[in-house]
C-alpha cells in the first residue's frame, strides 16, 4: 500500500542541509511561544519561552535555529541576554523584573546570536555539540563563521 502525493520540483530537489557552524550570526526572531518544562524535568512545570530565529545574511541566510529561555530563578541567563540584546535595561545587580510575554515584543527583532560548542551537551562520540550560546545587540554588520571553531565539535541541525 502507498499514499499518492503530487511532489513539486522544489520538494524533489530537497537535500540534507549543512548545519550551522560556529560563528556569530545576524538573527531575527521569527517565532516565540510561552511553554512549560515537562513534569519529569529537573525543574518541573516551570515557564520558558521557545524561540525560533532566522539567519538574515550570508551563506546561511534563511536558515532557522532555536533555543529555550527559562523563566525561573537560577536559569535566567538566556532571557537576560535576549532582553539586553533587544534594548531592555536590566539592573546589573539583579532584582525583580517583569519579563515581557507578548509575542509582539520579540517577533521581528534583530540581534546577534553566537553559535559555539556546549561542553555539557555531548554527541555520541563525546564531542561538544554546537548550539546557540549567547546573544547581543545587533547594531549592523554581517554574519561570520568562526574559522576552525568547530574543530572537535559536532553540530546540531
């Protein structure tokens, strides 16, 4: 038995995409949703944002990458970097803040995203996987792959 479909030429030409190598990328936030950690997680039922980013230029233009930003005490590093990258002022000494949860605050905004090895997340061969590791304010410029930065690391698609 089979399922009959009508495949376009573009679909038929589809190939495996080369993963994003280590580097600094001009990203745009193209999707965001509020979700919660699983009940079986280390910190169960805690809020977090799932972010989708799209590379804006260079060889990897239009490629997608994703990260989660936890929204609970002790795990606020990613959302701190994203908020600062979007021009949100944070007290350098910490303290209570209201994290915007409306999509319109995030969607369509530009920032830099750094892809690099995560020594705590290893592949099957024991090599660090490459993933989004940091964010900063975008003030112009083009994405740049870091030559040799991927040596000894595998890459997340």
